[in-house]
């Protein structure tokens, strides 16, 4: 993993353990990527729950499988290092980049063609006090 | 058609070797047989054309995907912010974006890029352009899509008007 | 909750993260199963079955049963969804409601079976226990023998194709029989027998069922044709299936849906491909 | 221009990749997860994808029903025939060792497993397509206007 940086280690006046730095850096970067991917997935899930209608929910769901999944795959690629696994993960990421927007488009198109009207115009989440009196089917989304 | 078949076979062989990583003669022979089967099936399905084999534009497409990924990351924060805000101020808007691309694959690239970018989903595509559903009103400006459309067209080696 | 599982499962040989993933997946499986039972829209049920299979596959991966997970993902979440949808197209989009009284018997059976399983949980060996019967019995002998007998890294394939060849042959025959049964009942072209279906109020008889029909004209689907389809075109199995009637139909391009009344006209031009 | 433009271009791009992936899964069943069952389903999925995009009639031109009918039987015959061959060569049914003798390696086992898995691949792939054809052909295609 640290092949290209090891040879420069003796030339350095201060003896920095580049191997360990690189290893820790990679581990940190991959962890950060995976965690941020997970955060995006969580935000997407929240969005699916909170959004008012089908098409806006689709945005949240689409966010999940673009950035969430891609970040997680990037993190896994960093962990795999230079190996066949990285190539395979790259292929997975590429296919995801290609197919997930297609799936989103297909679902949106099907909903549009079957006559679902998108809810347009400004929308604000209702205040908690507004929904309290109502039954769940009326108020909460 | 023969040209497409040869290119497809070569790319598929590369794909097989990437997946397999066994370089024994037997396994590679199986790989060649599989590739021939796949190309033969495509031939029978009559899909051996520039849409099935768009590998001539690989380099530009890789560059475009890099640019697109940065755009996706940038656009994501607006959507995440909109989703996580307690009052969740959104204003869904519909707009039609013209498609300057000539080929279908360029149009596909453009529409998929719009869908990939968070906050905009391409809902329908016809002669007029792409019907886009935008989550926020400030995302619904057709001028914002011009650069993406040009790049998407360029990535599949066509000059956009 | 965790301590309960640990107590039930024996010594704490499982690492907690895997256990948490297991529990989460099982909980989601239960939720999806309840949704499937409660739902009456068949379309949604088919989709949820795909979800169920996919989560099963994820769970099998955490149990290190990769081959099973792969099969489940490919068959359960992949092709069976399509087959179910195509079967659903022939029947209905909604299932008929079942009365509460009719569900009592199945409910009783489910509750009893579930209770029996919970009763049996303490006797289960812990996951990955080296002393469990699965790891000490004849299974281990195969695991060690396969290394020299078959010399294949994947033990599953060795057992499946070599040690249990009979079993796998019977499995293949079962799949073959399933296909054969469908073909005998419906026919590959979907018009064998005197079967009759009501698709969204439209009657489909064996006479009016659609036959194999070649793409009649280029303006019908201009995008689907390769640039030069006819030079070195693949051998068309039924070359003389470009009837005048079909051409006229395509040229006229009726905006209304193809009604069943038009089908008999096209019928005598149908090919030999029909299973008869 | 039809409204399935995006679906069409992406599916066309994916079909050869799916087929090669399925066969990769098949031929690497010895080394990792995979084998005839999974591979057959994946290859069938490519054909089904084509049928979903271009219509089942075009698909029947590309993959004629007669192939399907033959492929089903050929698969089972390949599987059982391997057993019969071992039988005729003097071994027991499915005793692959008599297929090819090699003092160092169980070469006969490899050969037998390859034949048997091919049989499974043929049967599973064609049966899946057959069931899809049988169900899918019963209703008329939904035209683009109604879609």
C-alpha cells in the first residue's frame, strides 16, 4: 500500500514513520468517507419520511443511492488498496452511476405517465401544533 | 457492424479479465467462449450499434464523470440542508430543459446527469427537451443546465450547438 | 435484549456488531413479512417479495453463506420478481379480501409453530460453535476430504456437483419439470390450449391471443433498428411473416389500443412458432 | 422519439455486460460463489431485459422459442449424460474419476463438474426464459399510447 512513499523515508531529516502515517491516513479517510456516506443515506431516509409527495420523496431516495452509496464504495476502495478488489469496486461504482439515475427516471416517468400530478409551489412542513389535533392520516407526512 | 462486434468483443474480454484475474489457459478460453456467446447474442438481438458499443468515447466520458461527481457533491448539500431543516422549505418546480445533443446516447447522458444531480430529476424526455422536476425553485433555471448539457454532449464526442 | 440473545444462544462467541446487523435484518424481515400479509395490492406484494429476498441475501452474507446469498439475490430478488409480474399481468392487481374467520386456522398453526421454535432456541448450539454437531459430524469429513478428492477451492461446488451429484441432477430435473409444466399448460407462445383469461375486462381466448409477430415496419420503432439491419441480417427464423394485413395495421398506426377484434385478421398469417 | 429513450440506451449498453457477468459467475463457480444456477438466472435476466425494452416479439426473433425448447432438454441430457458416460466407462453413476485419469490431480472430477454445471446452466437459463415467454405472450403488448 505504501510502496511509493517508503523509499523517501531515510532521506527525511526528521524520522517520520511514513508507513504508519499513510496507513492511518488511509484508515481515517476511508472511515470518514464511509461515515459521510452513511450520513447521506440517513438524510435520504429522513427525506423519504418527511417529503410531502411522491416526486419530492424521489429526490431524497435518489440522493441515497448516488452519493451515499458512492461514498461508501470510495471508502471501501481506499481500504482495499491496489488490488483486484478495487477494480471490482470501481466497476460497481460505475454501474451504480449508470443504473441508479435510470431507475429513478423510470419510476418518475411511470408515475407521471400513470397520471400522478406533482405537487408544485412552495411548501413548508406543518408546525407540530398544527397537526396535534388531527388524526395521523390527515396531518403528518 | 463488424467493427462494433470487434470492439465489443475486446472490451468484454477486458471486462472478463478484470472480473476473473485468473490467467490460466482454460479459464481464459472459457472467457473467450463467453465473450463470443455474448457478442453472438447481441448480434441476434440486432443491438450491435453505436449505442451498445459506446466505448470509443471512454476517455472523455471518464473525465466527464469526474466533473459530474464534483457537481453532485456540491448540489447534495443544498438538498441535505432542505431535508434536515425543521420547517423544510421546498418549492417543487417543473421546467423543460432543451436538449442540444444530437444522438440518443448524448441525450441519455444529459438526462442521467440531471437525475444524478440531487434536487433535479428528469421525468420525461421528448422532442421538446427534458421535463425536469426540481426540488427547489432556485435550481429550476434552464441556464444552469447549459454547461452540463455541453459537457455531456462533448463527452460522447459530439459538438453541441 | 442483547443479554437475552446471548443467554439463549449460549456463550458469547458472536461479535456484537454482527449480532446487531443480524437482529436488524431479522427485524426488517419480520416487518416486511407483516407488510406482505397485510397488503392487498399484488403489485406491491411482488415488490416487497423482492425486498424480502434481498434482505435474506444480506443476512445470508453475514452468516457466511455466500453461495446461498447469491442464489437468493439472483433468483428471489431478480428474476422471480419479473416472472411474478408477468404472471400478475394475467390475473389481477388486487387480491380478494379474506375474512377473519378463515384466517384463524393458519394463525393458530403459525402461533404454535412459532412457540415451538422459541421453545427449541435454548437447545441450539451457538453460532460458530466448534463443538456443534454441524462442525463435528460427517460434514467436516467432507470438508477435509474435498481438498484432496476434488481439488476445488469452493467446497460448495464440490459438494453440490460431485458428492451430491444425484441430488443436483434431481434439482435440475425439477426445474425442467417446472418449465415443462408451464409450457404444457400455456405454450411458449402463450396460445396453446383453450385457456381464457380476463385481463382488465378484456377477454383473451386462445384464438385472439397475440401471436409471434415480427417488427413490421421501420417507422414503427425507428430507434430500435440498427443502422443497416438488412445487410448481413441474422437468419430470420420466420422470414415470411410480413403480411399485408400487419403492414396496413402498422401504417395506419391506430392510436386506440389494439382491440381483440383485430387479432383474428392477423391470425392466419401467424407463424409456425406457435406451440400446437 | 419514444419515451423509453433512456431505458433503451442504458439497457442496450448493459445487456452484453450482464451476459458476460453471468458466464463469469458460471465459470468461476469452482473458485468462488457462483455456479450454474445463479449464472443461468443472470443470463436469462439479460434476455428478459431485452424483452422488456424491445417487446417480447422482437425477443422471440432474437431467441427463438425452438432454442428454448431444445435448450431445456439439452441441459438435463448433459447432466444425466455425464452420469451415463461414467457408467459406460466402467464407473458408478456420477463417478467422475473415470472420465480422465491423472495420477496427480483429480482431473476427472474437474471435467465432470464442468459438464454437469453446463447442464444446469442450460436448463435454468432456458426454463426461466420459457416461463417468461409463456406468461408474457398471453397478453397483448401495451402500446406506447396506453403506457
